[in-house]
C-alpha cells in the first residue's frame, strides 16, 4: 500500500509538472504573439503618423502658396485700381483746367470736347467703383438681383444700342440674331451688365474689320445667349481660369482689372444659369450663358 501511494504521488507530481510546462509554453507563446501584435501596431501607427504629417505638411504648404498667391493678386489688383483711379482723376483735373483756360478765350468747341472727356473719365470711374462694390457684395454673398418676368426683345435692343457707335468707330461689324427670344425671369439691368461685359471684351480683342455677333435663342428650358467674335482667341490653358477673379488674358497688355467675367459668372449663377466659353487662337471666341425661361 505504501508503494502504491508513493507511485500515485509521483504520478500526480509528474502530471502537474507537465501541465505547468504546457501552461508556461502557452503563456510564453501568447506573450510572443502579443509582443508581435504590439510591434505591428507600433510600426503601423508610426507609418500612419508619418503619412499624416506628410499629408498635413503638404496641405499646409498648398494652402500657404494659395494664400500667398491670393495676397499677391490682391496687392497687384489694388495697385492697378490705385493707378487707374489716379490716372482718371488726373485726366479730370487736367481737362477741368483746360476748360477753365479755353473758357476765357471763348472757344465753345474746345470747351465741349474737354467737357466730354471729363464725362468719359467720370463714367469709367463710376464703372470701376461699381465693379468693386459688386465684388464686395459677391464675397459677402449679398449680390442683389431683382428678378421679374421680362421680354428679352428690349434687352437685345439695349445691348446693340450700347455698342453700335463704338463698334462703328472701331471698324467692327456688330450684329444680332434673335428670333422671338420670348420671356425670362431675369434682372434686366444685371443681365444687360453681363452682355455689356462680354461685348466690351469682344471689342477690346477684335481687330478692325472683324465681327461680333450677339445671339439669343431657346435651348430647352433655358434661354441661351451667345457673344461670338473674330478676335485673337484665348489659349486652351487659360480658358478654365478666365472667370476667376482678377484673371487677365493678357498680362502685358492690361485692358481692365479682370473683374468683368468674374462678376458676370456670379450674376448668371444667381439667376440659376451657367456661363462658359469656347475659343480657338487666331480665330475668335464664343461666350455662352443661360437663364431659365419664364413659366
């Protein structure tokens, strides 16, 4: 009996040793797996943090460049505005002085010419100030539109009347194609402003002997306006930017402040329409915009 008891105790001890060994191995294996998982998570987290830092740095650098460009554009723009205002004011002051001088010698013809020059300078200043106010309203999201059901025929007539004399003096043919354009829900003065901007730009870049066509037609649920010219055209890489604020097609030959198309885009989109352009260098450009027809 004593031997049997000893054998039983030995068996139990051996069994416990085996169980302890198995448990120690399992714990060691679990610890190794946990260490591997922690290391994998650490490496993954380090890679993620490095990627996020790189992405954040890139985004900050891109934003810094954008802000620098915006500030540079704004500074250049303000410099141009200041220059133009000084030039116009100088022209008014000089013309007023000339009016004063020729008035004393009784030359009505010269007085009339100088007075007309003052009127032109004042009109340009009014247009410049108006554009600046429009940009401020657009940036504040408060561009005013007074929409009503309007016949488009007077709009066609007004746009032709505004430029017919100027086009004739420049030797440019100005024509209109509109067959019963109908009615649309528009702000008459604002849409006329868009047409004025587009036709004015066309006159700037169309040479003597060229042609500008204003076309108004139905296009499904919209009315589509087209201003086509036979001017110099616009480079393909510049087309996506022409409606950006302060953008100018010709950086060397500056004619305008780069606000007209930006304002036009805002006015058209405020009517629920869209505006776009097509152009071929050396052939000319076509500017389109749409507004919904009246119900």
